[in-house]
C-alpha cells in the first residue's frame, strides 16, 4: 500500500518565499515519508494517507506568516505498492509506445 501526495505550502507575502518554504520542507523530516521538492510543489510518499496528512499539517504549521495557503492532493492506492517514479515511467512508456502505461 502506498499513499502519494503533491503538497504545496505557500506563505502569502510580497517578497521571497524560499526561507518559509524551507521550514515547511524541514518539518517533513519528523515523519516517515520520502519527498522530492519541485518548482511548484513537493511530492511526498508514505505507507498510508494518515502519515501524509500529519506531515502536511506539520509543514503548514511550520510556516510563520499571517496567511498560508496549503494544497494537498492525495493518491491513496490501497491495493498496490507503486512509487512516484513508476507512475512517471508509465507515462513515458505510453508516450514512447513501449507499453500500456498501467
């Protein structure tokens, strides 16, 4: 079983956000998740959705701003253990015509 999420924590401010976003990413270290930071969000992977929700809440709380917008999109696959890289590879195979993409 694998739960994969796309997490975006955005401090609402007029200047740079990198420092506050770094705090949100650092908060993920306290949880049993793996993650990959991207330019528009962070992909987070855990054994179950409850760990993702807890990690996302901690990332949200780590940002010290008057206003924070957090988006969490979860794929909770309960019957198959599939890694994020496998999902990306399935799309690449489909584009190359080398497989059925499943």
